[in-house]
C-alpha cells in the first residue's frame, strides 16, 4: 500500500499541503468541496505535485516539512525548477528535504513536466540537495503561505509536532496493539512503552493492531517515565483518580488545544490496564487529563482512553492532516415547479378516476392537503421521474417488453 504527500494550488493562488492513502479520490473530494477546511472555499484546486511513500509516517513527515517551505520554493518544486530549489535551499531557513538530483529537461520530457523527488532518502549522495540550515520543521514567518500559518500552530518559527503516546507498564500485548490501532486512525504514529510487563516485541500486539504495523514497528521501550518524556516540553497524565498531587486538570478537548498551541513536543501518559498511573507517574506530568464520565460507571479500557484523546487532538488538524471522512453524496437540486406540478396532476387524475375525492365538498381541501404533503420532500427531477413511473404502472400502463 502506498501513501502520498501532495501539494495543491488553490483558486486564490495559495498552496495547500496534505497526505492521503488514496490520491485520486482525495483530489476529487477537494475539487467537489466534500472536505471542510482550507480548500473548501478556494476551489477549483490544481494538483501541482505528489510523491508516493511506503509508509504513512514518511508521508506525514514529508507533509510536515513541505509546510515549512517558502512560497518561492514550493513554486520551484511544482515547476521542476531544480536550480531555483538549490538556490532557495542555500538562501533560506525553511525546512530541508533530501531531494534526488534533478533530471535534465530531456529526461523530464519538457520544462513543463513536474519532477518527483524522494523525500525520505536516508543517505545523501552526489547531486542530493539539502537546505544548508537543516532546521527541523522551521518556517520563514514573513514568506510562508497563509494556509501554512492558518492550518497549523506555529510558535517562534517551529511547527508543533504531533504528541507522543506513552503507555506506562502496559500488561497485555493485545491492548498495546489496540492502542496502536486507535492512534493511527487519528494520525498519531509515535508510541513509547515504559517497562511493558511481557516484554517487547509482543506477538499478541500485531493481530490486535489490525494493520497499524507502522506504530508497533517504531515503538520504543524505556525503563522509566522520566526517560520516556525527557525530550518532551509538555507532559500530560491521563487519570480519573485523585493521586494526592495538585495539578491543572483538563478534558481531552482542552488538552488538545494546549498541545496545538504550545511549542515543542508533547507526551500523553496512559497507565496500566488494571490500576492506571501511579502517583509518582502523575507527578512527572505538568497537567492531568480526565475524561468526563458517568459517575456511576467509570470504566474505560486502555484503547478507549487513547482513542478519545487522539480524536480530540485530530479535530484541530482534520483539514490539514486529511483524515478520511465518510463519502458525501451530492444532493440533487430540487426539480422545477413545472415537473412537480406534472406529477401532482398525474396523481390527481388517477385519484379522481378511482373515486378517492369524497365527499365532493371536501375535494379542494383534500387536494391542498395532498399538495402540501408532496411539496415537503423537495423532489429532484430524478425522483419525480421515478414516482411518475410508479404512478403509470399503477394506472395499468403495459409493462415494457
């Protein structure tokens, strides 16, 4: 399965960066306005560049880095102008991606053809292009596109990374796998494990993850909560019990807002299935996350807790991260009044012939009631044609041979 990072040019000249696992349907959704967010009111959009990646995490990383590029560099990439990309890489402080050396014009098939690049090469090579600064997730505030600033929180030139999910002393491999599944559904890919009871890797985790293998493969194991959170600026602890510590308490929604707004990496701690986080674990955190829950029955399992927090975080990135939504079928416009009147007239004729309107002094009242009933649905032309076909069949019209 392939994953794609892509860049669209909107009708107002701005750029939109996203990722998806189904490129053509996703672009069609942007074009039709099915996706809420930045592109919805900036149609039509044009696909300027795309690149496939073997994993979702690599596509996410490419998306994240491209959002830090200046407008000029994005335009150079879209045009396949590698000389300009190199020049801008040397002169700017925006994010660097390792690019494959540019092909010649003959190899590209003409100056107007876009050239793909490999966004995740692990090693450089002759002809590879990198930004000299190589500032991770940097952005030039004065030159960045407006959608980059609008869609994603930027603080001091650094894009806020997704939070890390830390499972503290998890007991069952199945629950680790289910937590990974919950994470990937909402775009989170970095899992850390603190002293898992049954060791790691755990063969029971894979089947329970239902395909979220990238999360399990990249999971890291630590000996302590302190070690697992050492590189995180914000640490949140999930618990429903009072642990004898005085800390700010937030709902998952409030915590998600804080994570998006705060600079640096955030971590969210989840405790063992049986007992939850201990007091010493909570003490490491700066903030407590508590899910509002039925006071008569407060029993969430590990994966449920993870999915609640992950979902609230994802709501702030729905447009940017391109989380999949159910297909939206276009609503057909209402039929012209003439077509509606024709259907009502056909039904009226049939009812008159069947002796429906009785007594005679109630005919107009009954007709008004029927018209009111039939004008409520907002029939489309196709629906009216279907209903008239039904009426014709009921009237005894010969079936088609």
